[in-house]
């Protein structure tokens, strides 16, 4: 009888524990993102096998975040994605006003850094966290094509995009959780969407939260040559695998 009463009490406390936020939390996530590129650069230059033949590569994702219970003030997350793709293909088109009609080597660097300010919605629902906010994404990359005859042409991919941000995480009493986050912006012919979704497991470790996560990320970028240095219509997608660490008081 005593065991039954104790078990009932513990189950009743689960929703309360799920909603009992810490005063502050500091965390970090690191993962490997296997990226497959599709689409084109500079209108007619395919990044796939019929053009630059850019290979799939492993990019690195690293983020740190700080969350607190101070009203009005946002939580903060900084995320760095290192992503440099290379290829060996054959090109019969113009890139950056230079005409190529030969075998080429190419590099597409779409590395970027996100600064996200976000707030949590105070939902009266256990195990569900919903966040919303704004992201400033700084691209610091380039696209380069080299041919033996035409030489090397490169274009900087260096610009900042303001984006809307949303995130949902659903936890369970068993350590398993589901997670989805999205950034989006669209103005004129410039659009970007970036969505990640995955499943994770928080290891039963005392004092700190250590988790393992696997999922899928797809980033779609469309730019207008009148606004940036080069027109682009590129999708970058693939699975990611990583780990997380967090602690708080």
C-alpha cells in the first residue's frame, strides 16, 4: 500500500518538475552535419553533377546559449556553422562574368554565425517548451571557380540576414525528447528558410544534463543579384549527429 501511494505521488509531481524552471541555464551543443548541395549559382551554374559537381561534406555546428527567468529580457543563443564544400566538374557557362568551357574545380563556402534573441511562451502544458524570437545571420563565405584556361573567378558571400526564429521541444519523463527549430526571412526575391528537427536522449547523469541528438537540417537560400554579389538558388540538406551539455541553478 505504501509503495502504491509513493508511486502515485511521484507521478503527480512529474508535471510540476517539468514546469519548475531554473533561475538560469547555460548550455552548448556540438554536431556534425552531413550536407548534400543542390541547385545553382549565378543563374545557370549548377552545383550538381551536371555542373560544378560539388561533393557532399561534413560541416560542423556549435552553439552556446544562456537562458534565465528575468522578465522581458531575451534569452541568448550563438550558433556557428562551418560549411565549406568543394567539387571537380565540367562547366560550359558564365560565372561572375567569366565564361568557362572546360573542366573546373570549385569551392562554395557558406559558413555563417547566428545571434538569436528569444523568449519562451509561458504555456501551462507540462513537457512542452515553445520559444520565439529574432536571428541575425552573418554569412562570411565565398564561391570560387577555377579553370586551366579561364583562370579563377570568385565572389564574396558576405552579408547579414535578419530572420524570424521559432523553436518547439517536447520532453518526456523518460529522457527522450523531440525538437524542431526554424529560421525564415523573405523580402523581394531574397528568401531563406532553415529548419532542423531531431530526436534526443538526456543521459541519467547527476548535476549536469548530457544529451545525444540526431536529426535532419535543410537550409534553402535564394538571393537576388541586385541585392548581393551573386544570384543563388541553393538547397543544403542532410542528417546531423551530436551531443549537448547544460547546467543551471
